[in-house]
C-alpha cells in the first residue's frame, strides 16, 4: 500500500498536468459558451467519449503500468472527479460562475465542458510529470521503454490529438480560416500535416520514436495517425456546433484545418506521453 | 490478492479511497442531472422575458436597469432589447440594449439611459426585439 504522502504527490502531479494542458481552454470564452449552448445529451456523449479515452490512456500509458481494469476504472473516475473540482474552482476564480444570476444547468454544463480536458491533463500529468523515482515507486527496475501495440498507440494518438487540437477547436478562428482558405492552401495544410507527422514519428528521434523502419510501417503508422486526427477533428467540431447546417465542402475544410494541430498532437503527443 | 501481480498498486490507502468516493459521487451526480435534463420534456427554444427597474445614478437620473431572463430550454445569442417611452401612443424616445448571450435558465442585466424624463411619458415599454440561435 502506498503512503498518503506518496498519493498526495501523485495528486499534485495530476493537478499540475490538468492545469497545464487545459489552461488555454479555461481562459477561452468560446468554451464557456459551448457549455451553455450544448444540449444535455451532447454533454453526456462528451463525458462518455472522455471516459473512454481515459480508460484507454490509463490502460496503455497510465501511471500504474500493466494495471488491472478495475484499477484503470477507479483511476479514470478519480481523474474526472478531480477535473470537475479544478474546473469549478478555476471558473469561479475567473468570475464565470455566479450563483445568483446563472441557472444550475448553465453552471453544470460550463463545468462539464471544461473539466473533460482537465481530466485528460490530470491523467497525463500523473503519469508523465513525475521523476524517475516517483514513477517507479513499487517497481523493481528503472522504467523500461514500453512497447505499445498498434491498438495502444492508436489510443495514445487519440489522446495526444484531443489534447492539442482541443486548444484551438472551440475558437472562432477555425471556421474563419476554413471559410477564407483557398483550395491550394487547404491541400498544402493536408500535405503539411502528413509530412510533419511523418517527421515527428520517424525521423526526429524523439523519445520513443522509431529508429530504422520499413517504408510500409512508415506509411501505415502515418496514415493511421492522420485518420485518427481527422476523426478527432470531426468529433470536436461537431461538439462545438461547427458542423450544424454547414455545407460538406465547408465542413471538410474545417476538418482539414483542425487536422493539422490534431496531427501534431497525435504524432508528437503519442511519443511524448508514452 | 497478495499473489496477484497488480496487488502492489491495487491496495489503496484511506486518502485514495476518499478521493475516489468523492469523485464517484460527483460523477454520478453530474450524470444523473444530465440524464434527468435529457429525459424531461422541456421547451427547446429560448423564452425571454424583460423586466425593468428605475435605477438612477448621479449623472443619469433617467437610467433604468433591465433584467433579461431566459426561462426556455435553449440559449439565445445577440439579444436585442428595446425600451420605449410612449406618449399619446407615439414614440417619445427609444433606447436599445444588446446582450451577447442569454443562457437558458439564467438572467443577464444591463442599463438603458433616457434623455427625457420618463415620468412625463404615459408609459415605458421594454421588449425583446430579436435574438438568434448560437
């Protein structure tokens, strides 16, 4: 059994991670608006999606390596709980919660929308911000480089993509860029995304990056990461109401525009948060 | 359990159990509330009502505080409210108030300032002119 001070340190790391990764969102008004514009079923769906992501992340990269599903479940619930509390405190501090004028639904929705990214941040922070000593507590050997299955790396790419793309997804800038962009620029963004992903995944020698690999693997992994990035973009744009009543062309151009930060997260995030 | 590979992490101390219990409670409460909202039949359009109160300041004796409450089930964006002074059924003066968002079940407030003394008019009419879907 861990000592209380060890768990406290773990929570402190989690809280730091939660704040680090979600601070831009806590300070972004489009996210507050998304809170009160979203319908309750959308929020439920958002919580479910985040919970799924947390389960995946905790299973494949979480602080308790090789953890049993029970434990993964407990960790994930804890992270959402901590996320809710941090969002409540931060939003209240920033004057975004006013009990006298705002209805319960507005307050709860606002907190929920913010807390999901905080929860992912908490999860990543708990697992990654500790020193070697902390990360190994209870373990016998220094932490070895984990080998991750294709499914595992897909989950990590998903987390990285959500974490990075989440910072810009709710802003008005995405539809604005998408509306004004020319076809040529759009094509360049798509090519840029794939090329950047490839560089990050295979040539930059990031921690965890592959060394010498076959071209088929390069293509397979890069394509997987890009498909995941586009899916992340679609989900986030839908949640923030950017795809409502929008023509297919304009929706596609938004997805590609947001696909760039998502790809950055999916490829770099997945190497950094392993 | 002691023989299980995961047991070294599996056993939690009281602090961790407390954090988990509080978190589980919070999550259950939020889910319950959102489920309740999803399954109760509610109006799904904004429903705005404007109220006004005389609220003079030192430099603006004819200032009125306007409260806009949304009792509907959806948020309204770019709300425009109008305050009109009516005399002999014609418009004496008109003031306008714009509010960026009026979230469902919430109240927002602002002030309108008249040049003319409202007590010389027959009545004050405050109404919502328009709003849009966010």
